[in-house]
C-alpha cells in the first residue's frame, strides 16, 4: 500500500524551486544519497508533492550541479512539482521540519531559469596552516590564482589524462589571514564544457607555496552560483 501522502496523479504545471544549504556531516553524502534523502523528506513533510505514475512512483526532483563529497554548500537548489498550490512559507516550514540536521531550506519560489544556466560558482576555502607563514602569503595566493597559465592534469570521460590550462575558468576574489587560517575566495567555472574542480585551487597553491600549503587542512564551501557573466546571481 502506498503512503497516504504519495500524490500520484496527472501531470502538473505547479513548479517549485527551493534553495537550501548542505553543511555539517551532510557534506559527506553523495549526490545519489541526497536524492534518496529528499524522497524520504517529501514523505515526512506531507506536502502535496507530485509523484510519477507506474510501478515505482517517486517524486521527480532535479538538483543544481552536484558537489564533490566533502564539500559543503550554502547555495543548493532543488526543483519539484506540486499537485496543489501551497504558500512558499508553508513549504519552507514543512521541509525544514522534515530535514535531517545539516540541511536547511532558505528560500522557495517559482523557477524562471534552468540549472544548465549555472556557469560559475563562488567557493570559500579555509586552510588551517601550521608553522610559520610569510607576511605576504595573501599576495602570493593572489599571484598563484590569478596567473595567465595554471596547468593541471584532468581526466577525460574516457579516462584519458591530459594537461589543461584552467586560468580562464578561475577568478581570484580575495585572500585573508585570520590567526592560523587563510580564507581564500575564488570563482570557478562550472559549465559542462569547462568545469574547474575546487581541488585545483589547493593544488595550485601547494605548487606555488609548498612550505605553507602542502599538508594544510582545508574546508571547502560553495557560497553562491552565477549565470554566464559570473556576476549575476542565479535564482
């Protein structure tokens, strides 16, 4: 027997987009596990979410570009459909009541764009540094991440390794030292044809200043995502 709030029915045009954060221990779950978690959340929320028809009915949710495991985010997006209109406030309230610790719904609205329009992500990377730190470490970080040539090794979909210049897909924003923590903010291309993984930031800094960054602990968080121009916030 299907759960009473599993709302199978004809196709609907009531589209909903929810912006949410994924932090704490939830940063370690995969994109597939996130999808499974949301299916359980929909059931607990008792929202009139639309389910597919057939032998295996499920809510058809779509997500913004997935994160690497271990990366937290303050700006994730999820699209789904509803059978009936519910206020944005009620959707947020019921989702947050059903979310596990580490997920938090921030905003809800009708989508007017597509996830394929997301082309840039802003990351904040915090390095915990042990030992002495050069006085000009922020300037050195800026020089390394603003270079005209930043060569990394990438793997193609066929598993072939190649060297690539990712400088056009990396925009340095800031670097600030606070105690033993260096906070670097950088915008990275996240389009399908030019995806730059935040791990390349660490690799670039370790190559430029190995005595500081090799072995340094780091925390990576996606702060915002943008349209093609890298300035207009996606929503």
